């Protein structure tokens, strides 16, 4: 028997596909002096951090908190009421508020497999959107998110927040000015040690959770705690492994530093589960090579290893004939061809600045001023998906940027997926 929320979801999805909601809310735009009313969707983990940071902005009102977990919903609602002295409405299903004209923007902090639908439906309903990385669970989801942002003229930003950091902008400008010559080679990496995910038996979902809705487009299966809160990202159905988790940030550093390069010509991946003997499905060790015209970007991942590269657990390095630049999560350093440190810079956490940039663009409607507009975010996300697909097929793949598909039938099976009935992607 379908749950009430799923019946409501399917009914509302049909209405969205017919365009019913567009006339009601697509013209809602916050003025330069207005409070921007946001609905935060998925408020556990990083979603909770987004909730707190948006609530701290003086021109924001968190009007709604949306989460399928009752305990999370109640706890976060109480926290926001205490901090802001205003009580947000607590909602289970984001589709119940799509036609609420008082809401200006959605803030999406859900698991990866729930990034696309709230973003796309929000665009159709006239909401601007801040969505966590990667943009979608797969390439097709992200492509559809970009199409929805364009068709409905929405402000959509992806949460690779370092794009708003002063230090990263300085590093990019230094390279762009020709200080290291032509940037030819970049390496991005993750070497932060993580724990094993031990097996536990299937069980009943915790009380207060609509598990069927939590699964969304993913295949129906019995509840297992290891595939839920805290560790969902290590399973094919819901996440993109550490390449799509932390790797998207570091790949974005490298891609931007090489000159905001777009899609690669080819992708090849070596890797596998070489260390952990546990239930996670994605690799614990990877090396991905992205080939561009005259440039190479390499991604290295060892999530079982504490020894660091350039004394950083995660970062990126860009090389040119005249020197090289090292980029961390908070600073950058430039070295000349003799390996002498010649310039450096640092700046504080970029998340509040990234949020501020999004809010300013919501008011100005200047999409070109977004620090990580969804199309740029999608290009970095595609690197993660493509690297994973090259690993799953064991093939060197060529990528067609026009169709966003590969030169291989097996690889193209992973570009999207067959969603469960009622959770299909809208046609944009």
C-alpha cells in the first residue's frame, strides 16, 4: 500500500508536468530590501549547516523546514525558533509547499539521490534554488537541472563553496595572469582516512520516517541502517562515493585553475576496494585521468591513508613551465620554476560568502554573478560521474559534450537510471 505522502507526491508530480504550478508562482522575486523567505529541504548533516548559515543572514527568514525524519524536523525547528525567535513551519514533503507564493527559494541539503527533483520542481514552481554538490545523482539528473534553471529563468547555485573564497580567486587570477606559464597539468586528491562500514542485518525503519519517500527514485529494498543516515553516500543507489563527496570540491579547484575548462575529451580510471573489506560499494582507492586538449587533470583518492600529499589531506596542485600553485581548503601558495615560494594567500571559511553571493543574485537576478552557477557546478559534477562510470566499466571513455554521453553503450547505461514509478525526472 502506498503511503499518503507518496500518493501526494505522484499527484503533484503530474500537476507539475502539466505546468499547473507555473502561473501561480513563477513571478515571485524578492526585492532588494525584502526578506528572502527560504524553505530548507533536508536539514541533517550538511543540510543542518546550510540551515544555520541561511538563518544567520539578516535578510533571510527560514519559513519552512522540510525533512522526512520527524526527529530531525522537530529538533531543527526548535533550534531555529530559539535562534531567530520565529517558528518555521515543519513539512514532510516539499511538494506540499511548491505552490506557496511566499517562498522565494529552496535550499537543498538532502542525500545526492534527492538533489534533482526538488531543484527541478522548484524551478518549475518559480523558486530559486541553492543545491548541495554534486548537482545530481547522475549525469542525466544534472543535465535536467541545468535545463530547468534555463527554461524557467531561475537563480540556481551549487554548493561548492570555495568558488566564493578570496584565496581561490587570487590563485586563479595569479595563474590566469601567466605567472606559471601555460597551466598544463593539475592533480586533485583526497587522502583522509575513513572507517569501514560493517554489515548489520536489515530491520524496520525507525519510527517517524517515511522510508518509501526517502528511497525516492532509487530501487525499492528493505531498510538497512548502513544504507541510511551517515553512510548512504557509499552505496550506488544513493551517493557517488568519495569522488562525488569530497572529490567534486578538489576537482573543481583543478578545473578552475587550469582555465575553467569544460568537459574532458576522455576519462580513464584505475581503482577498486583494495583496503576495506566491508559493505560499501564505491572504491576506497582511485586514480582518474581526464584528458583535455593540451591539458591533463588527475584525481587521486586513498581514503584509507593518513600520509598526505604536500602536507595536505586534500587539495590540488597546478603545474606550468614557469612554476606551480598549491591550493588547499583555506589558502594557496605559488612557487617558481626553482621551487621557491613567491606568493601566498589565505581567507576564512567561504560558506557564508557563498550563501551571501546566492542571496545577492536572488535579489539582483544577475545569474552571471553567481560564483558557482548550476551549469559550472554540473561540469564539475560530470567529472565525478564520468570517473565513476569509467571505473565501473573498466574502459577508457570518450565524452560527447553536446549529448553528454559516451562512446560506449555499457557506459551510457550509467548516464541516467530508470526511476521508480512516481519519481521520474520531468521532461524539460
